[in-house]
């Protein structure tokens, strides 16, 4: 029983630490401008760094295994509740 509790506690601590604090775009709805886009690996897909109207920046995921074509610097995009609206 002790061993199970220890394993569960460590598991909960590790999963809670894996997610970082919410970014500036969390819960934001409106327009943003793409600052740049990048792709770390084939499986992670494209990430876009957006600049919000108040000047803050955040990184949003386009999707898994997606290319960064069409996500060019200076393009205006829509964000709904912190998620990228794909058109």
C-alpha cells in the first residue's frame, strides 16, 4: 500500500510540473500578428510566435505534423479562447 501511494504521489507531482504557466494568449479572443514560425521536429508540427495587440508575445501550435507553409511573418491571424483559428 505504501509503495502504491508513493508511486501515485510522484506521478501526480511529475504531471503537474510538466505543464508551464498559461501564456498571454490563454483565453484571448481577437486578432494577432505572426512574428515568426518554426518547427522543432517532424512530429511536433509547426509553432507560431504571435504578437498580441498589447505587445505581449506567445507561442501557439498550428497542429501535429504540419508544415509551416502559409504562416509567414506579418500575417494577421484570429485567435479564439487562446487557440489558433485555422482558415
